[in-house]
C-alpha cells in the first residue's frame, strides 16, 4: 500500500448535532463510538465527528500507511512537526503533525 488519504475527521462542539446535519443534508450513515465520537459512512471517504476535549481545531485529513514509524520519520524529515505523539485508538495507532504550511494532519496504521 502507498500512503493515501482515506479518512477525514470533523471537530465539533456538539457531535450529535453535527452528525444529524451530515445525515440529513447528505444522507451519510452514522455509527456511534461513544459519547464523543461518531463514524461517518457513505460519504465517499470514511470519516468521523469528534467532540472529545482534545479534538483538533479544524477538519483534519488522515493518511493511512503500512509503517507508522517510517511515516513519522519521513514526515519530520520533510519539515513536518509532530503535534501529538503516537497513540492507540480503536482500530489502529496514529500520530498527528503539522505540515510546513500549517495544516494539522494525522497518519495511522490499522491494527489487524
């Protein structure tokens, strides 16, 4: 697999309202993963709505990779700044970074 964007995360101050909006406006499916996070299905790309306290401030693209450590080395070598160290989440492990132009992104590897 090559590195590719395959997930997008929307921060929200009210997960239920945002998810209901996406469902009503676009017909996207919603899968609840607890009080702070909903998954989005049927949007053409997988995604989620995050209202957790530590959520990012802006919509964030998430890149899937095969080797998280190697991806982190490549990100930092290219000038990216890690903003959140590697951590586990349901379905994988990821880190967040800011690219030189200021966009916060994440890279993850799925657990199998």
